[in-house]
C-alpha cells in the first residue's frame, strides 16, 4: 500500500511540476507578445511623428521661399518706381534747363515797346527794343531755319540795318535788327540760344540796341507783341 501511495504521490508531483512549467512558459509567451505589440505601436507612432515633422519642415521651407520671392518682387517694383521717378525728375530738370524759348540777349534794358508811337518810324513800332552795348551776343530765341540774313533789313528795308529772320516750327518767325555783325546764313538751322549775330546801331537807330520782332510771316507788317508772346512761352522778359 505504501509503495502505491508513494508512486501516485510522485506522479502527482510530476504532473504539477509540468503544469507549472507550462503555465510559466505560457506567461512568458504572453509577456513577449505584449512586448512585441508595444514595440510595434511605438515604432508606428514614431514613424507618424517623423512624417508630420517632415511635412511641417517642407511647408516651412515653401513658405520661406515664397516670402523671399515676394520680397524680391517688392524690391524690384520699388527699384523700378525709383528709376521712373528719377527719369521723370531728370527730364523735368532738362526741360527746365533748356527752355523752349529764351531772351534774344542777356543783361538788357527794355526801351521802345511794341506798337509805341514815335518819330523814328513811319508807323507804330513793330517790335521790342532791347538796349544793349554794340557787340553784345544775339541768340536765336527759338530753334529754326534762317530764312533771311544780311543788310538792307535782310530785304525788309534799310531802316532795319543788318537783320536776320528765323522761321520756327510752330508757324512763327523771329526777326533781329540793327545788327553790327551777322554770323549765320540763309538756310542754316539754328538751335535755341545759339549765337546768330552781334548787336549794333545800323539802320534807322538812335543808339546801340537790338530790335526784336515776332512775326506771322517772314516779312514786315505781320508782327505781334513779342514781349507778350515770350512771356506766354515762360520767358521772364
């Protein structure tokens, strides 16, 4: 009896030992499975975070590039505007520096005026006299073509002495008389402010001065008020 009991007890102990080992093994397997699952979840989360970071970095890079592009465009627009402003200022300065019309002489005194009565001429005075010393430089009041030049009033009569008549592009003519010297010739193109003669006292003149006319034709009898005309052109006579 005792041997059988011992044998059964031994078998029971062995079975229990096997069960314990199996249970322990099963626990280890479960633990390992849980660890693997946890590691997989961590890897997935890490990958998702990396993808988000990469997307954010790409968006930041694109935003920076766009900002740089916008800044360059703004600078280019500002530079263009500044250049246009500078060009306009230079053009205005050039226009101001080179007026369309100028006085025919410098440092003068106005003497006999347009339409003034007097004993020195048969009819009313046909121009404006600029009192200046003989030999004073006489310049073209406006650019144009010389159509008359020489003695005998350049064809308008001996009362004018030596004279010059210039045709201008706006359909008007300017005349310069009582000259001591003529320095241009018929057909010559002259610029505004270019010397055309020297003032004098030739013809019907009581003293050295320049007789200046603005005409509607190249000939005597078509004159208008030259001072009024010049002032309308911005000349301070």
